[in-house]
């Protein structure tokens, strides 16, 4: 246990240290801070009544979600859900995220056979029921420690 604590302290110390770069060619000495991966949880919603659902096919929709404000340095883990005023339990695909990056992702949804067999207009259904996409993402941001 003690060796683990020493290793953890050493890892933190090394991760937060400044790095001195010596360039023999230019004769310039620079101090550059190391970027430390800082865990971050970021969440959001597309907003009830404000979500821009795009038609993918006559019976399915998609929505693109921006996470730029989260400032992730790599693609985070993302969990999504749908909310609104009805028919959400009849929607498939909401938990599958596509085209993920550090800044955005896309979700495709398709109402199940019940909604389709009732000949409901899917984009109209999404709008009239105020469907929105809620999400939570867990990833890393860049934290630069203050120089010594």
C-alpha cells in the first residue's frame, strides 16, 4: 500500500512539473507547462421546444449536439436520453451515439412500429411532444498548472 501511495505522489508530481526545453540550434531556453489531463463531467440538453430534429428518413430523425464548451481534449464517454411530453418510450436508438468527437456527437432516433403503423408524421410528433435530448459526458480537459 505504501509503495502505491509513493508511486501516485510521484506520478502527480511528474505530471504537474514544468518542462525546460533547450534548443542548441537557436540558443533559446523556454519553460513550457505540461498539460495535465483533468477529469471533467459535462452535461446538457438540446432544450424542450428548441431541439432541431433533422429528418434522416421518413420514419427517423437525428440531432447533432455540440459539446465545444466542455473543452474536452479527447472523445469523452457519452450517455444520452430523450425527454418530452409523450411517446418517448416508443423511441429506439436514443442511447446510441454516433460520430463522436471531443466537440460533438449525433443521435439517430426511430419511433417503434406503433407510431409508424399509426401513420404519425415523425418530425411533427417530435415537435408537438417537445422531444429533447439530454446528455452527460465524462472525459478529460487540459489543466495547466501555474509555473513555480
